[in-house]
C-alpha cells in the first residue's frame, strides 16, 4: 500500500476531488489546495513527496509556485507533475525549464492516469536524501513571547510581512554541524524567496 504524501493543487473543485479520491483510494495521504498561495501555505506545514500542480490558477499560478518551491530549502527538489490544458505548450516548456518532471493534459487524463503518473514519477524519482546540513522554517507569531523584540532587533520594516510580495515571512534555522543543537538564523519569505538581512 502506498504511503507517500501528495499535494494536489487544482482550482477546479471537481477535478481536485476526483484526483484526491483516486489517490486516497490508492493509499496516498493527500493534501489539497485551490490556488498557488494556498499550496505554499500547505507546504509550510506539511512536507510532501510529490506535487501535482495546475499551471493556470487565480491569486498565484503554477509557475510562481514552482519558483517559490525551488527557493525554499524545505521543498526544493520535491518532484512536480504539472496539470495543463491543450494549447499551453509555451507554459509547459517554461514549467519543464523550472524543473517539472512531467505533465498531464487535463481534458485527456482520467483519475487512473493521474494515479499511474504519480506512481511512475515517485518510483523513478525515489525519496530524496536528507540534506547534509539540516535547515528548518519556523513561523513566528506576531506579538507573542519575544516576537516584538525580535522584530525590532532584526530591523524588519514591515514587521513579519514581505515588502515585495506581502506574504508572511518566516525564520530559517540552519544547523551548525560542529555544534549539535545550535543554529544560524535569518528571516526569509517562502513565497518569493527573498532573504532578509538586518534592516530589510
């Protein structure tokens, strides 16, 4: 029985439910998102083994999601299969250039085809090895504990919000290999990949 975690990102409710139901019946743990921003929010909380990603969506499209996934140390390297429509050849080529492993044309694809593509992709890709240096993305809650002092000390002008894309910023902790339990830390925006130095 499959046990991998799949994120299905599709703005059409019917298609998303069809893909989810088939993948769940095949034993996968499935997470859903109706647009790119919801997908990134899910990925902040849930590590997944594969992303099934629609390209044309409201709020944030699939290509922007792919760029954000590649910029986030927690998600970069996650296999992505894109979902697209006929006549979107240029967008498909851009997705492949950004790292998509494969694609499916939605109006030519049954849920069984999606399941088969997911299985083949996971089998071909294999589970990624753990990074040599562990890193973690931590969400800081505004006005809780020492958040106010941390925001002031880091010189964040927009508090915990990215001035470039308006997404919530996080704290990235990078393990110091020679000192177990010690981490270097800096603020990052998972959505756009921006790295915040003091005063940013």
